[in-house]
């Protein structure tokens, strides 16, 4: 019977696998609703809309994900809908499930994923694609959308990677681009209308209804043609007359007035250890700093701040509901909130003496100051400080539009060290457009100055600086979407030179830690992020060859990906390098051009030329509009303070 728990079949497997607690559910603030909570229509048809949400990674990574947590709560507030969660199972559990015939299940009520109406996956990184295939296969859902029947869920992708869903077009039924809160309610409403009417036209009719809404992309309704050299000629709605009304471009969703969407109200508290052990509040969404490498900043425009009072209410409610002792103030650059000083002071006043700590997981170098540092440490906690200069030299920071000078960085770390911190982490990228060896080696010079400054202002020798370096991956909907990616070999060579330079420093080298990822995962991520539908066969080949958890170094195999690409692309005019290290020209049709992020392609190209000219562009929050296209095309506008309000120190029990 649909919707029944399979826990009795699952339970004997738990003693055979690592970390069994991640599969048992029962977290504080989780929700289990009756399978038929929506009731039945006059003809006996069921009216409940049932969705299962997945962050396609392990429980310890997936449970803290704010996006899934928000949608889970938004859906479960609807009386005629229910939502449950599922996560990627580790290889030992996958093996045990296959041998025992146990399907992919939810952690809430341990119901089979295949029994739900909608299977939604949130991709923040493309390296989760093979985990999606594992989940589909374990669930008994055909891998390819074209092979699914009337009883299979509608598989919908979301998250940042959904801004180019073409590499997984054959595996998903649909994609939602942009903010999910209103979008999932719109999808739920259409599914409910379809079920209420007795499912007329079956699965295809429902997908057509979703596509015609203008807010859901259904890849099967679009045809792709190619030029002889491998480039895309056109992506357009199918000429099938039955598909009239399918839009040429699908627009992203943008939620305005975040105070009206104060989620999660009851954050989930994990049973097992997770990557983030804190209660988090998103204090604003979007960014207009214009960092040219940053897909998140580009696709989430415009900036929409949550009010200081709205933030205070969410913190108060969330702490009461969870018992956490740390509050993370989240955004792409939290210290850029127009009232961040008052927010930090107000929360520090409110929770003084309660051992409640505050943290800004994402902090711009030029937005941090000593006053903010003092407020963040007033609760007696000093969580790690991470700053992201991104580029080692002034020149490369102009290329990427990261308007942070070396003096900005030194002044900022001086404030941190003098406020009592002993260690900071600096994040950089390697492989940025026009980058040279010298640009990367200047990271060592910056780290030396940081250590020297820390010793001077603190009067101590136990000052540490960790340099963390990731390989740059060009992303869709950014000015760098046309640039060639640095090869894995060149990336590794530059990083080795930097490592050797730091180690050779007798005076400061021992105080500088260096963490870096080699260039190989970045090439695979680049293949997936800028790929088209032909890359889907590579993903499937890797998965069939054992690819799982590609975001984890111990499971990732570059050789497996390159072997699959060589086999799939044999005899074609494309290969892995064609998708990654090749530079595109201005007029090339890109695989994601039919998905509208609001950004004008001409504006992005002009910004790419500005990058090559090392021309910086100001933040449009505080300067006249640069006409990127988002606000007029999306019917949105920048929402920032200050509100002039203060946080009152509520009585804390």
C-alpha cells in the first residue's frame, strides 16, 4: 500500500552500516503528516499533494541546508500537502539496500520515495549529479524521464546548479530556476488542480501545465540543434502543435519582502553530527558587489534585506525552538547588511550572559571593523574568521571586480587580531582569467604581512593564518561564462610553486597553513557546469562505473570521469577540453541562454570586456544603476535599509 513505512525492512540493515543514526529520523522539529491529509474528492480521488525533498549528499551535509529546510516547512504548512526528506545513502548502505530490496526512503516516515507525487532535488553543486542517479535507481524510478510512467514522481531540480540543468535534462522532468518559496507553492497548486480533476491527460498534461505557467522548465518540450563544429545552433520549444504555450525563455523566481517569508520558523536539529552545528538566519538575499566569478551573486540579484526586527524575531524563535548556542547570520556577504552594526550589537545585548555566540560565516574584508569584531566576541565565543580576498594581487582583484586592496586586508586582520582572535583564514582562487604565476605567488606575500601585522598588534607569537585555495570554475550567468578554464595540470603547477614559496619562508612559513584542492575536481565541475545535453551520457557512464559522492575527495575519481568522457565523445567534435578549457566567442549560443536570470547577455559580455581591461565596477546598491537588466525584467527592485529601528533586549529565559 502506498505511503506505508518500510522501517521494519530497514531496521535490520542499520547494524551493518556506518553512522546508522543518519537514517532513523525523528529530529527535533521534523514533521510527519498523515498520508491522506488532503482528503478525497467527490469521485474518490485523493487530493493530497506529496513531495519528497532531497539535498543529494550525505545527511551530515544535507540536513543543515537552508534551502531544503525552508521548503520542507513551507510545504508542510499547507493543509493539503505533505513534504518529507531524503538524503544520499553511503555506499555501504546502498549495497545493503540493494541486497535486501529496500528502496530509497524518507527519513521522516521511512516511506518509499517512489510513492510521492513530486521528487525535488536541490543542487548547490553539480558534483551531486551521480548521487541523484543512485537515489532514482534505488527508488525504482527510471533514470530517464522519457521512460517514466503514470505512477512515477515528477522529478524537479532546483538550486543554483539548476540555472543550467542541460547536463541532467534527460534525468529530470522539470527544473525551477531561482527562489523556491513561492515556486513550490505554485507547483503544488497545479498538481492539486490536476489531481482534483482526476488526472486528465496523465503525466504529460501535468508537465505541460507546469511548462505553460512560465515558471517551470520542462526539458522534454525543447529541441536542441547543433552546428557541425559542435556548438549549439538553437534551443527552442518543440514544434509539436500540442505544445503551444510553452515559453521560449523560462524566467527565474524572485521572492520579495523577506520578512513575509521568515523561514525556517522551527529549524531542524540533527541527531547525528553535521557540518554546521548552529541555528542560522538568512539576513539578506542577493548581492550587487559584482564579483565577476560569483554565480551566486549574479543569479540572486537584486539585494533584498531582512529587517533588523525581522532578524531579531527569527533569532529569538529559532533559539527557543532548537536550543542551539550559536547563531549564524547568513548571506553572501553578511557584513554588507545596511544595519549589521545594530544587528550585532542588538543581539549581543539581548543574549549577553547566555553563552549564545554570533558568527558571520561570510565576511568581506572591507566590511569588517573593530566594533563588529567586539560585538561578535561579547558572548565569550570566537568562532573562526574567514575573509575572501579571492585574488593574490591588486591586478587580478581588478579583473574579478573584487574591490579590496592590500591595505583593506591588513587593516581588517589588524582589527581581528587586536580584538583577541589568534587565527584567520584567507580564501583565494587559482586559475582566474588572465592570471599569471606572479599573481598567485603574491598570496604568500599577503600571508606574510598578515602574520607580521598580527604579531605587532597583539604582541604575541602564536598568530596563525591559514591560506585556503580553490580552483576557479567558470559558471553560467556570469561575465566569465565565456572564458577558458585553466587546466588541472597548470592549476597544480601554480599551487605547488605557492606551497614551496610559503615553506621556504624561515621567518613566517611555520605560521602559515595552506590548504588547497588539486585542479582535477574543478575540471569535472567545469564540464558539468557549462555542459549541454550531450554531457548527460558522461554522467550516466560515470555512475554506472561506480561514481558516487564526487564532492568528497575520497570518493572522487578524475580518471573515471575522463575515461567516460573519452568513450562518450569518441568520434564527436566535442571532448572534455572543448567544454572546459575552450574560450567561447560573443555570439555563441550557450546551453543556458533560454533560462532567464534577468541579466542581459550583452551586459555580461561588456563586463567580461571590462574584466580584460582590468576595469572595476561599483556596487549598484549605493551608485546609479548599471543596467544589468534584472530589476526591470524581473519586476523587482533593491530592498535595503536602514530602517532606523533597534533590537530590544527581550527577556531570555
